[in-house]
C-alpha cells in the first residue's frame, strides 16, 4: 500500500476546518450571519461613492506632498534635532544652519504619515530667514493654518514638527 505524504495531512486539516466552519454557520460555505456580503452592484456603488468624496486636504497640502521643499540633510549643520511620536512612530529630523541669530538654511527628513512630511516642508519654509527667537514663538496652530488645515486626528504631525524646532533652538 502506498504511503501518504505530508501534503495530504494539510489538506485533511483544511477540510476539517471547513466542515467545522460550515457546522458553526449552519449553512454550507456561507459566512456567519453577522458578516454581510455585498453584491457586485453594491460594491461598485460603494467604490464610486468613496472615489467621489473629496480628500480633506487643501491645495497647499497636496502641493507640498507632491513637491516637498528643503528635504535632506545639511553637510555641516549648526544644530540637529530628531523627534519621534511614540504613539504612531512618526519621526522628523530637523537640521539648521544659524548665523548671527538668523536661520539661513533649514532641511528636514521625515518618516511617517503624509501630514508629517508636509508639516516638515511647510515648517522649513516658514523659518528660513527668521531669527531664532521669532522661530521659537511659532505654534502648531500657526503651522496647521499655513498647511491649510489638518483633520483633528492629524494635528500630531504639526506638533511633532514644532517639537523638533524647539529641540533645535534649545540646543543653540
């Protein structure tokens, strides 16, 4: 009599799981009653509705997302600070060249959600040419306004950028 290989064991286990699932559902091969399947018509309708709803982001946000400004690292920065949001894992590294108490060059590297990337880009544009004391007075609300607004659950991105700026300026 030929021996059965190991692949047959996995198919037996799969068959048992399918049978147990069918017994729990009470119907053959259908999902449990709490899981509702959409018809094709309903699925297409849902996709069209989702595609037609506009994104909650402004033209400024989209512009900075597609064409970020001041991205990268500086070769000889005056100060560098890296901040991380422990909740979502977003990171922003800000490098500044400061001469005569004036921010001449600012660059950033960011890892995280799109609002974090945009906040870094807008922040660097806002602080270049300002004095260190003027930049220290920037708030996350001003940054959110410069971005054109962010959804409430994405305000952490602006706060992360401001924290990185304050960490830079505190180490001068």
